[in-house]
C-alpha cells in the first residue's frame, strides 16, 4: 500500500512535470513565432524576392576570397556579378579608371548594368552598392589580424546580392526597364596607404556615364545582411532626400518591419551616396548601424556567420514593395526636389565616428561602475 501511494505520487509528479513542460513550450514564444511566420507567408506569397538566392550569392562572393581593388578576387567577383544577368536582357558596361595606390598603378572598374529595353527618353533610377572589400581589417580586436583582409560578407557582398536580385525581379516580374544597377569599386580602402574613401563612386559621379544620364533618384545598399540589423534614417539621406527615405521607411512599417527600419537617426555617414548627392541627385543610403551594432565591421569576422536570411528578406521585400509602387508614381518621382548638398564633412569622418563611439562607451562603462 505504501509503495502504491508512493508510485501514485511519483506518477502525478511526472505527469505534472510533463504537462507543465508541454504547456511552456506550446504556449509562449514558439506559438507566436509560428503564427507570425504563417501570417507573413500569406502577406508575402505574391512577392518574388528570393532570400535564399541572395544568401547563396553572398556566400559565393565570400568564397572568392578578398576582393580589394586590383585583386584576383575582385576580378572573379566581376565575373560572378555579370554572370547573374541574362545577356539577352541586360547591357553591361565597365567603367575603368586607374588609381595610384602605394606607388602601384591599380585598375579599378565600376560595373554599370541596365535592361536592354530601357527607354532613354524617360528618367531612370539607380540601385547602388560597392563590390570591393577592405584590404585591412583595422578594426579587428586581435592586433595580429589588423592587416588581414576583410571577408566582406556584409560590407560588400550583401548590398551587391540584394541589388542584383531586385534588378532581376523588377525587370522580369514588374516590367520595369528604366533603371540601372551600379556596382562601385574602391569604396572601402580609406586611410590605407594614401588611398581615399568612395573612390569608385566619386569617379562615377564626375563621369559622363552619370552626368549625361536622365536620372530621378538613387538607393544605395550597404551592410544589409547581418542578423538583427537596424536601419536607422541616415542623416545625409534624410537632410537631402527625406521624401524618398519616408517612402521606403513607411513601406517597411506597413509590412511590420519597424524593428529593422527604425525612425531614429544615424550618421551622417560618408558613403557612396554622397558624391551623387553633391551632384544634386536625391540618393539615400540603407545601412546598418556599423561599429555600434554591427560590430564585425572592418574585422576578419565579417563572414557568413553573421549573415541572416531574415534580414535579407526584410530589406528585399521592403524594396520590392516600395519600388514596384514607386515606378508607377511618376508625379511623386518628378516632384522629388533636387539636392543642394551641404555635408558637415567633419562629423561624418570615420575618425570622428570612432571618437564619438569611444566617448559613448566610456560613459556607459562609468555608468556601470556607478
Ligand atoms: Zn566598409
């Protein structure tokens, strides 16, 4: 009898434990995640953006090794990028220029792609990204690795892959032909030897390839693939093209992506959109909060470990939705004010950003001690 009672008690305890465990696992976050996913699948079933393709294309670029200007890796990246576009539908131009880097002549190449059916009498918009990766990982916490190359999964490959996929689906599914994809070389080598930042985009912005074009606006994608990314409204974009920033951010919020597309501000950032803004073209930068949130920035850890298909999907679906709507909004586009650019350049220099970050960090540490 005593034994019997003990066994019953044990059985009750075991059943209670099993029941509570099942309750816990079935009720809380899991259920919510499941319902969010199925809700999203319904909302996005008509979308064409393929995050798996983009993820693979990021990985393929990283597999090519370092892709700094003049390297074998960047030459292979050019082949990879252009091989993604169907040659019967796309016209591809290479804009070559030579820069001296540590006494060596380096040939740099911007890649300009457009649908063959583009109507040149109508305005076109630009989707932009840099495809070079940084020669030195000077932000790496390991002093031994500061002169190793950056793999550039997020800083380089992600923007290229998202822009390529968007270009393909705009042409193939939305009959949009009046746009260009421009991939810049030599964005990311500032302060290495005597090299500057934004060399490729600056060359492009001063060339007839840009100046003679009939353009309406530009969207730059930089570091758009890392997990838990936060895209704040970048100040140069906001100060010069707030209508376009609002269009994209509103679209993201209508798709429930407000956790990714934050209405806080970041920067101003000195990125490839600046040379175009200086020429008057409304151009915005969609960029993760690098250094502060994306801590692998300019380190040897900017690799596939931190690339996330959810972030890729959030950016891709937002832009598919925003751009497929925008191409029919001819009035909105023609009313975009042209830019009279004034950049507080001192604030946007990377050194100032790092100093601000250091001050913020020491302040936070002090707070922790108190
Ligand atoms: Zn960079």
